[in-house]
């Protein structure tokens, strides 16, 4: 999720902390609408089989941080959970803020910003669909809190997982801290300055993307971006297994008992988005997958059909390209339904691209990649705002995201209502549907009619 080419705080271009307007950030938080109150709980699970190879001293186990948002009954005396608990702001969001040229503790005011989630509130009666979430690279598990609260208020349980020394930062319930490995940031910087990566994700043509793909995949296999994708998949599976077995800490038992494991969905942002699709592909109980502006980290889903319905939300590629040096700005065309977006090579066969009515690719003009998060609600410092997107879009991004994701999940996970996506597109006429005819036509011209994969 990080803006990898931006200087860190303290480097050239970053504001001095003494001059920084902290009061401009974390000023307000959006309310939720739905039939339920929102509860939240955090807990830790230890996977004894898999290792934490990016720890300062690698371990033979993984301490996973888990936070749940869920439909709650009357919250009673349960207090609203602040966006960040005391001491969390610089640990969790520090790497992301530094990449955005902000002080690592730029969001320290969010430690006093009350959200809608009530800590430890009793769940509503009944069982609810569960959505497993992976955050973006260098980001933190609560990065989409506004969306998670909206889903919980409307009858979903969301589980977001923190990955030790691979998340931007983790503060465990007992106060222990796991900070981001510098090797992760080094790999991200190399990825962002990579011609093959840009060509694969923003292809001038399908032929050029497929030519660059073997180079990109080979490079991925030597970095954390390629190595950790299956690890993060495993982390989500482990958490769901432990919850289904009711083998979790006491604080999480009420939520574990409220999950309908036959109604699963997976979602992720950026790095976590492709992993969400991989999880859905391998879970027969999954009903849907959502990718919030993510790329590709393995070859499995390239030129291949995803077995579940799928929603892809994309940022504005022309903004990404405008920020790149000329040698990296591979796409210089107009912005419109035919503009290339991350995800174009995956989730359906290229030769039949655009023909499935349960795959929805929606473009949000004017939004930047890092703006697909809570940051439009949190960052108010004027010099930081262009990194999030155009103000007319960031002002209503949370509403756009919430309506798109809830509408999709209601249709395909709860299987209620048939208005999506037309109802949401009518509400926000600035949204664009990615036109896949060009991809299919290019695939036909290249003779791509055989088996998929790379």
C-alpha cells in the first residue's frame, strides 16, 4: 500500500516534526448506518508450524494478531474503541506515514479519535457471514476500519490479521510490539522501481504485458513480495480454522460462536487483494472475493478463471503514471473504461475476458492507490492530500467504497438483492466499469485460446 518512491520523514521533502500540524489530522470519524451496533475485539493466536522469517531473529512459529469487527447487540457500557490505542499510531502507521512524507506519528491524534466499534460488546444473536481480510504491504490491520464497521453494522463479521514483522507494525493485546522488517521496505522500493512490474500492472498492450510477465515473476520469487503471498494465505486459514474449532482466547469465544463458516468471503487491499482471490480459489465454502486495487504476486490466477464471484476496485492509473519518471511511465493513454488497470491479466481467461456477469471491475477516477483506505478520513494536512486523490473524490470515497463492497457481498455472500452493481453505479455516476472487450480482442489476436497460467 505504501507510496514507495516517497522520501521518509526526516529526509528531503518530509516536514520537520516541530513544524507539523498534527491538529489537522484525525478530526472526525464517519458514523455507520445499519441495523446492528458494532463490536470489536482483538486477540493473538500462535501458529506453531510456520516461521516468522522476517523477525530480527527468525522464529519457528508465528504470533498472529487478529482483530474482529462484528454485529453487536446493545453495547451497554462498552466504550468506543479509539482508532489507535495508546502507543499504536507510530508503530502501526509509521512506515506508511514516512512513505507519504509525513512524520511517523502523524496520526497520533487518532489515539483520541473514537470509532463506532465498542470493545468487547456482546455479539448480536444468530450467525453471520465472515470476511477474512489482508491489509496492504507496509500497512496495518485496521487500515479499512470505516469499511469494516459498515459491514459489521449490516450483518458481517470481519477478521483482519496482522503478520509478525511483515505488517507495518503490530501491538499485541499484551503490549508486545512487532515492527516492520527493513528487508520488507527494501523489497518494496525495488518493486516500485521495476520496469517489468509497471508493464505488467499498467500494460500499454496485452502483448507487452505477457512479454514482461516471466521477468516480473522471476524477480518476485527472489523477494518477500513473492515469498510471503502463500504465507499470508496460510495465516488467514489458520485463524479461520482456530475460530471454527473454538480454540481461541476467551475474549474471542463469543465472536467464534457467531460465525457462519458456510458463508465466507475474502477481501484484501493492495498486496492483500490478490491473496484474497487465492484464498477464495482454494476454499470450497468461499462465496466471493474482493481485491481493493491489488496486483499479482504469483502466477496461479493469471489467465485463469476464479471459481467465485469477484469484485475489483481500481484507483486512477493516470495518476500513478503521472507520478512516475518517464522511463517507468509505461502507459500514457487517456483515462477511460479501456485504460489498463492492475488485475487485467487475472481472475478470468483472457480469451473470454469480460463475458462473465459475476466479475465486476470498477474504476474510481481521481483516487490514488493509498487513498483506498481510511486515510481520506484521517489525513487533513494539506500537503498530504494530493497523495490520496482529487478532493471531490476523497470527500466521498468512504461512502463509495462502503456501498460497492456491501452491495457486492449482499448479492453474492448473503444472496439477497439483485440490484448490484447498477444501483451503486447510478448513485455515483463518476464511477467507470472496466471495459474488457479490448483485452479479449487482443487475446484473440495473440491466439490465446488454450490453457491459462504462466
